[in-house]
């Protein structure tokens, strides 16, 4: 039986368990994995049947997403096929560990009234959460690549407008590639 462990912040345990244990049950029912929460330690044990270890991985990623600040409803996006979780550590990217610097950098990624975060979500197609010293992203592979690139550029000091123009261009290019792939007839060799 595959078993994975995750540690989440104490203040996110309530969101993971949900009212009357509802969120934890929903994760278990939708993935087929068992989710056991040790609220005192902040440790979560996810286990499941041997026939499909991907269920355990998906349940663990949902737990981690909730731990990184996503609402349970947004974290459940990970149930979709080819949808993944990516987590960027702001401290690792910037090399800054002071609280004031971390606050300033987080504010830069979020933007005034959350506009930068919303714009990145809109242009990349990813869901985004800024929690503690991390930025978590949920999306398909190409969406994750685009959003990760955008966040890393912002963390390194790029102008917001430059990052948004890049995301818009990447989105247009992806749309063109998808249209060409759909409209191109197969080779008749």
C-alpha cells in the first residue's frame, strides 16, 4: 500500500479538515485514498490501494495545495487530468531572508489589490496562491511553465508590464500552436 506524508502549517489544518471533516472526506472520496490528519503535528498521512498509486499522489498534492493557501475548491482542480501543482520558494529565488524584504517581494507578486496575481492567473490559465514564503501554482504543464516564468521574473525585479506582455505573447503563441495542430490534416504516407 503506497503511503505518502505531507506537513502543512498549523493554521491550514482547519481548511484541510473542513466543517465536520467534510473537506477531508471529499478528498478521500474523490481520489480513493485515505487521508489521516495529525492536527497537533501538522502531519498528514495519505495512503491508498496498490492498484493505482497516482490516487495517493493526487490526494497528497491536494493536501499540499490546501497547505499552501488554496481553498479546497481550487485545490480540487488537481483532480483534472494533466493538472499539476508547482511550488516556488520566494527565499530560494531571491536569496533574501529578512522579513521586510520578503513582505516587499510578496507584495510585488500579489500587486495592488491583488491585480498582479489576478492578471497572471488570467493570462497563464493557472490558479495562484501566495502564502508565507511560497508561491503555489495549479495548472496544466504549459500553463505552469508560463506562470512560473512570470513569477520568477517578478521576483527578480522585472516590470509588471513586461511580464504581462510576455504572458500575453506566450498565450497567443500557444493558441496558434493549438490551432495549427488541430487544423493540420494527418500525413497520408
